[in-house]
C-alpha cells in the first residue's frame, strides 16, 4: 500500500483529478458564455439576429456548418485562455517536484 501512495504523491494523480473536475466545470461555464452571450452578439454584428452556430453555407447537397465551427473555436480559445491565466495567477506552474 505504501508503494501505491508514493506513486500517487510522486505522479501528481490527485492534482490531475482535481484539474479534470475543474476543467469540466470551466468548460460548462465557458460554453454558456459563448453560446448565450458571444454568439448572439457576433450574429448581430454579421447583420442578422440569431445564433452564430446556426450559420451555414449550402453547396448543393452539402451543408457547411461554418457558424458551428467558429462557435466551437471561440469556445476552445476562451477555455485555453482561462486555463493559461488560471495556472499563471495561482502559481501552479511552479509546483512541479524535483526528482
């Protein structure tokens, strides 16, 4: 049992689990921010009221959902910025153990 506990401490498994849980919560928060606030504002700025994710380009039988792609891209960028600045502000980038 001691070996297992040492492994968890050395490898940072608990920190990984906490990060995973917080990442899920931040992801939901950012998705709501992007879908409920940013997308409608960008939709209005593009000249039509509505959700950015609903924009598409029809090319024959194909529907290119470019609005959904841009929405997911904005979602990713906001999550990446939140995680980056969260790690910097909390000083988590300096917590690695020296072996």
